[in-house]
C-alpha cells in the first residue's frame, strides 16, 4: 500500500509494483519480521527432546532482498539481519 511518502509491504515474493523516487534515497528506513509462534508446538518439541525446564534462546539469521533500477539497470541488494529470541 502506498500512501503519500509511505509504502507498507507485507508478504513475500516479487511484486509488479514499481515506485519511482524523485531523487536518490534509501528505499526503506526500517523493516520488521512478522512471526507466528505456536506455543504448543514449541512445548512439545522441548518435551520430546527431553529438555530440562529453564530459559532457552536462539538466533535466526535472515536476508531481506530488494531491487532498484538506476540508469536502466536493475540492482539487487541483500540486507542481512539477525533476530534473537528467548523462550
């Protein structure tokens, strides 16, 4: 959804929407991964593994990819990020 100077993108894959900027600028200032966690599945996985009660943490590494055009050439950037969580 494009609203004035803001664009909100949700989902994955490639869109056929092209946003034309009037001058060079960063294509986005921030992004936020959206996760759905099923507590029952997590509890079952820890129980099945014989894990002891306690606090556990982990890190997910992921890459956000975006394309832009400059002087008629498509350029692809990869922004690498990490998300650390505790359960």
